[in-house]
């Protein structure tokens, strides 16, 4: 199930992007993590435990669902990869379980993580509870305000939630505070939630999420006897997208599209469309794209979707953009909200507002194209219903 397939040119690099830009105190814990990860993915007992949990605890494989009413409306044949049906309601649990198993193998005393929408915090707190490992979750205070239910969930699961007030009080600030804590406590295990940050995280997260693409590829071949014409996913840091894309990168006939959190548009300062509106730079431990101000300092991101509201993006995506293999698009808040309503009414599936960006992009590009397509439905939208009502 977990075959090795990355496009890395040298360790920790995807083309010219990636690498490890960290304070010297973090070099040895990260080297140890990279080494433990290399051992684990060649360790049959580790893989057996991971596969067992993915099947019995997460509920994998997730269905590849033919969305007939959406298809009729758009004029293409559209399948949804149902990551929203996973335990905890999104793709993030795939990565959390993989990393918590690593933490266990490394005898970590505690697990620390940052969270934006709260989804990664909930998935981390869930995995930590499952293994009885103490857990600290760092969250921007604005995000904590926006996602109260997820804060309650994390507490219920036994995690300590620490809110960060500095900066924009959002994901970027939560990462800064969490990294600060990790620098002071390098014996903790830092459970990173997306395909971002210094080596080896982008490689580790890619590995634990590639199950999405492996299943989807097998499922579409079973159901349609052929590969799709195109596949779609939303990109925050890029983990659900790389999870789906990884299995199709070497199939040139499959076109690959990614939707970024466009906020008020790529030309507006209120955007989170990093690959469309940003430029290359070192940010939070890695060389990738970043949204910057006129002094080339990282600037605030904005998206209606907390999970996409991040000024950086994973280095593998920077490479996939420049190589031209994946086409990155800006989807505005309004386009995503329209798709959120549309999918709910057409299919009885309330998508996460993050995933709605991928749905919106697909609806736009597939209009009357009669194509076979897969959209990664990265998560469910229960968390977004309340805020949506406030817009009414
Ligand atoms: C966190 C999140 C995302 C964005 O994160 P990626 O690492 O880009 O996948 C997308 N969808 C949902 C439902 C999320 O919770």
C-alpha cells in the first residue's frame, strides 16, 4: 500500500525547494526524526500497526463516490474521494496516526502540535489519547474563537490547548509559538500537520497521506476501468493535495489542479493564494513560496477557510508549480461558499469550507467538458455550519 514514490532530487529537496532552515538546536532532533522515519517505513511491524489503525480506527479505505447529481449539473463525470468520512472528519488523521506511531517508537514524553482550523489539533489530540501520550496544542486566539467546538473537542480528548495572541493570532503565529516551545523542549515530539516545515516533515507527511491517492487510483480503475482525465484538491500547506496527487504524478494524461484559498482574490492583500500571489523565500524552516509584503517580509494570509489561511505552502508544491505538472488556481471566498451550498443541496454532503475550494475549481474548469474527474473531499463541513449561518 505504501510504495515509495517521491520526486525528490536530493534528501529533503524537491527540485530547488525544501531543505532544512532551523536553529542549530533543532538539527539533532530533526536528524533523529529522519532516521527513525527511514527505519519505520522499512519495518514490517510498524507498517502492520499503521495499516491496522487505518482500517479499524480511521475506517479506510474511504469510498470513491460517484456524485451523479453534481455530475449532471456540471456536465462531467465527477467522483468524490470521501476523506470527510474518516474518523475525526478529515484527511489529517492519516498523518497524525503515522506520526504518533513514530513518537511511540521514539519514546517521546509528550506530543506538541499547532493547529489552524482545529482539525489538526483534534486529530493530534485523538491520536495522543489513543496512545496515552500527553499532548499540547498551540492555536491562534482568533482561530480558537472561530472554532470553539474544536477547542472543546481537544480538551475533551485530554489535550492542553494553548492560545497564541501575537501577530494575526492565526496559524502562522501558532506555528511560531509551538516551534519556540519545541526549541526549549527538544525531547518532545513535534507532530506537524501539513506537508510544510523543515526536512524531514514534507517527506513524512507526503508518505502518510499518499494512501489517499493509492486508494483513489485503484478505485477509479475498478469502477471506470481507466484513469481520470483530471484530479482536484485544495491546498493550504498541501497535505491532502499531495496525498491525492502523488499516485498520479507519473501519469501524464491525468491533469492535476489545485485550489488555493483566494480570500478576496489573488490581487487583494486579503488572500491566502501563496503559489499564485507569493514568491520564493525561506519561511518557517523551508525554502518554498510565501506571501510577502513590499519589504519581502512574510505577510498575513486571509481566507474564509481557517485550514487554508497560511502564508506558506509545502516545498513539493513549489516544485510542482514550477515544473508545470500541477496547475494552481486562486478560488475566492465567495466561489467556495457557493460550492459549499451547491454540494450540500445536490448530494446531501456538507463539505468543509476548505474542500469547497476544490469543488468550486472543478465546477469551473469541468463545465460541459464531459471529463472523468476526481475531487478530493478533504473534510466534512459540520464545523462550518454555524459560521455559515452567521452569514445568512
Ligand atoms: C487542514 C485542512 C486542509 C488544508 O490542509 P492541507 O495540508 O493543505 O491539506 C484542507 N481541508 C481540510 C478539511 C482541512 O482540515
